[in-house]
């Protein structure tokens, strides 16, 4: 086992997340695919250790929140290279994970990884969030949604909240968060049938790179009005809560 993978395992253990040998092997294989894939630039680095300790570990920090490890369904909106959805599907075999991605070349990579790693609890869908949120098969269907490095908080919420059932959760992964973005996000959530419930900070072992990471958790408290999500492009052009 590489040093980076061992550091990932140890940090996850500190978070209360136990990864067995087969899960660590799959995470290692996923990192290898991110390094080796040549048909598209799906991630900004080819450094394997950096991928493991910056991207995979960051994705697994979602498991510090209660509930995800027990199963259910999760949709990763704007999945990109599969982060956090693919690491979560590996770490939580009872969790049904859907990757929602609008860019075709990234969708092809996600489908390739799903097949290569035989991730039977993973589904890949090619669609924009604004369109998916209006389809009956997606709308208010999932127990939880995640988004990582996707957009400003009000935009993330308009993409994610319509996809989550009442009683479910929207998890927005954020670094340093300005107060105005948070207040706009809280206001947007009210319009979408959600409310902020917790904002825990993620803590890392001293030997790892220290960075600011917060997990913003919104509870879905009522049905999202039929007017949301708005048409393609409008959530970013005219964000809610501004």
C-alpha cells in the first residue's frame, strides 16, 4: 500500500470510517484511472498522491456526517470526474449513487470507470441539473444530494434541492465561505423548501495538508415549488437569495 493510501485509510479511521482491503484497492484503482485517462482532461492533476490526499480524501469527508454509510440513495450533481460520488459508492456499497453530469466527455469517463471497477451500486446519467430536476424519475426522488466545487451556494441549492425528497438532505461541500454567500444560500433554501441545519468543519491529521473545508447540510423540509429549477442558465445568471 502506498504511503498516500495509508494516510487516507488512517484519516478515514479517525473519522469513524472503516475501509477494508477491497475498498482500498478500488480507491487505488480509481486514482490510477484518473492519472492514466488520456481521452479528456477530467481532473486538474496527474499526481497520484495529490489525487488520493486532495480529491479522494476530501470526497470521503462527507462520511463524517451521519446517515450516508447506512445506505439509501444519493445523487452527485455536476459529478465531473466522479468526485465525491465514486469514492462514496466504493466506501458505502449499500448506498445507491447516481452521477449527474452535463459534459459528454466526462460522462464517457464516468461510464468507463463504472465498468472498469464494476461498481454495481453506481449509475451514470448525462443531463443538466436544471433539466433533471423537472423529470419525474429524478424530481424529489433521492435521499440526499452532494455537490463539490460546482457553483455558488444559491446555485448549488437550486440544482440539488428539487432532486431530494422531503426529509432528505442537500450536502454542499465548500472551502472558505464568505458570509454573504452563506446568507444568500440560506435565503435561497427557504424558497426551495430547505433550511440550513449544520455547518461542520472537516479536521485533518497534523501530518496532512491543512485546508478549510466545511460541509453545509440543508434539510429538505417541504416540497420544492414547481417553478424550480428555472430554465437552463438562469440559476447562475440570476441566483436566488441575492
